[in-house]
């Protein structure tokens, strides 16, 4: 067996191994495989093990030869990889070659190797560490949001205004014909919530229950329904009800909706504060982690194997499909292309290689007591924390997720200890976004 290894112009990580395998050894393996198969093979008209050998060869010869060649190539490739201590990424591409010697089978294995990650200097990286202390003001804002989320509506005899919920019947026509999706009965809309096109909602403002209105509407040129994009249609709307928003009172009944069994408002505030502090802590950590990962990417520019990026892209596409199906969407006919995720997959793959090198070099692997602390924190939000802890430790996959989180936290702590870190206060609304 002869092998040559060389870099190709395709990629700095791509390698090629030329292999020459003795045909006699392959033929001998094929014969042994066929003889073994003949002892158990079933064929109409013959008892098991009594099928003529020539018929076995005729029926299964090509398949068995393909298996024997595959096994020989895999063995030869594995031996050379171990001999040269190559860290192969993905699977090799096997290319047949024209043999100069009829007694040999010649192939090339083309593959990628993992890059050597030489960690860069992180000391010049600048990271802002946001800080926020939860006070009564933040608790009050959060309770106000919880109130708004539980808004009720009551019929009112006045013209529809922003934030009202209206109930309508509508019919849309294009060139005098009702178009697909252009009809609705007893359709409820909260004005200003963005459920319908702004120009459509604007026509509903000022209408009273019992009124009918006809108006033209031009769909945006980027509208998802291509046959309507940029087209002008006519709508007829019947206003059936106008309902004004009513916030629930801050009383015992409201506290019960938040899980406070006895309706105690003090307990409710304490519960809101505890949950809010946990959420604030999580978001602050996420902001720091994002900066740390960006700093690591900037300090460690590396080339990643295309095979790994492609595999990650396919996995992300599959996860998206599963997530859509879990949400009740039929994803059967939705073309989710792995190429849509290439950039994100490349970032994930690059970070994975950098983190693995950093964890190994700086000894940042998750310790058992750290993993338990993270799981205890997860479990604290459930009614029976001990049951959640048992569930985590009985599921290797879930335990692995906790270990991965601890490892990332260890990396973040290491970077913060070695980079230029400045503390910076952050506003509550900025941290929590539009939901607060």
C-alpha cells in the first residue's frame, strides 16, 4: 500500500491521501464473505445453506465486492491517519483512480483536518459589564406589564380608538371578485397591535358598532401574497362591536392569577421581585457572554473545516423544522435550506473550536459541584425542585447541557479576569427591551 499526502488549493485544511490496495487481498476477502453468506442465504427453491455457490456469486457478488473494497479503503485510511496523527474533520471523499498496475486498486481520499488553534492574546479586548439593581420601581413596572398582559375588554358605546378591541365582518374584493383570504366573520382585532395592515386598521378608527364602511386599500409591494402585492383592492367592513380595554385591579384575585394561592399582595410583590432578579441576572450574563464570544472570535481568527460547517448547517435546518412542527405548523412542504444557516453555523463552529482549545489549555472544564449548582438554580423555579434535579441526573443529554453551560461560564469568567473590563450601569427598559 502506497500513500502520499498533500495540501490542495481548495482549502488550507484539505488533505489528499493516495492509496494503492492489492487486488489479490480484496478478492480473497470477497470470496470469504461470499462463502460465509452462502451458509445462511435464502433463495426460492433452496433450503438455507444449500444455494449453489455460483448463484450466490451471481446474486450478491457486486454488493459483497463493494463492501469488501469499502472495508479495505476504510482500514487503510484509518491506519494512515493514526500513523500521521491526523485529526480528521468529517468524512473523507473517496475518488477512484486509473491503476497503472492491474494487480492494484488505486484511490484517493480527500478530507479536511481540524485547524491547530493557537490562542491569541485577550488582554487588549475591551468588555463593558452592565449592572442593574432591581428596586421597587422595577417591580412596579413589571407588575404593570403583568396587568396589561391580563387586560380584559368590555363593550362600549363610542367610536373605536387606539388600543380598543373591535369585532368586525369584512369582505375584500379585487376587480370585483372576493380574493383568497379576503373574508372574515366575527374577527377580533386590538387596534394598534399590528395584527392587520396599518392602513386597514386606520380605517377602523372612529367607527361605531353597527356602522358599515367601504374603502380602497393598496397592499405593500413586499406583501407576502404575491398576487396582492402592490395591488389596490376594495374592502367592505361591518363594525359589530367596540370594546374598551380594562386593566385588572391589583387585588387578591389578581395575585391568585400569578400563582399566589392566598392572594397575599406582599407575597405577590416578593415573588415578582425574585423572578425579576433572576431574569435580570440572566440577561446581564447574556450581554457579557455575547461580548466575550465576540472578543474570542476577534482574538483568534481561524479557518474552520467546511465539513463541520456543513454538518452544523444541516443540523440547524433540521432543528428549525422540528421546532416548527412542535409549534403545530406543517413543515412538510416548507423548503428549509441548510445554506440559510451557513453564516451562523460557521460562527458556532469557530467558537466551538476556540472554546475547546481554551478549556483544555486553561483547565476550564466543568466541575461536578458547579454543574450541581447550575441544576439547583434551574430547579428552584419549579414546585418540586428535587424532582427536577433527579430528572437532570437521569438524562445524560440534559446533564451534558448543564455541563456545557458551566464550561461557557468558566470561559466567561476567565476572559473577564484577563481582558479590559469596565462596569457600566444599564437602564431597566434597555435591558428588558420592549416587553417592559
